[in-house]
C-alpha cells in the first residue's frame, strides 16, 4: 500500500549566480583603462522554494531508525538512573532529497518547514 503513497515537501533550493563588482557597472561600454583585473567576482546566492517528491521508503527507513533511538533513550534512562523518562520531543526537518534531520539549534523551529515529534511512554 505504501508503494502508492506520494509524499511531497516544500524545500529551498540554493543556486549561485556570479556577479561582477569593481570600478564600473557591467553595462559600461566605453574605452578600457588597462586590463579588467580591477574587477572582483562575487557569488550571489539565490534561494527558491520548490515542491519536490520524497522517497517514501527512504523516509520510512530513517523514521524507523529514529524511533529505535527514542526507544533506547527510554530504556537507557531507566537502567542508568533508575528514573523513568516519560517524554522525548524531537524537532525534525525533511530536505528535498527526503533525508530526515534533527534540528539542533537549541531554539524554536519558528517559520521553517520542520515538524515536532513528541514520544511519550505508554501509561
């Protein structure tokens, strides 16, 4: 059944555009005063958002791995500290290639396309 599921994410794609800077703008057509070595080349970064399909099988594999780690966190906390961990909250993002990443900036997700997954121990 999951073979027929289509999943899409909106991702930012980064592209570089060369830009010339120097003593004249790029539209100058007058006489040259020596070689053009006085111009520096910079790269402008352009961000565009696009909707891309995600490999569902890859995403499932990564989610399964993450859930195994969460399960181990519950078990390990009880073994090491004799205390019971009741809840784990993870912030994750899915990129254009379908890769799952934990968000580790220490702050709130804010306006990104991430998800908050909350795992609780069964009562």
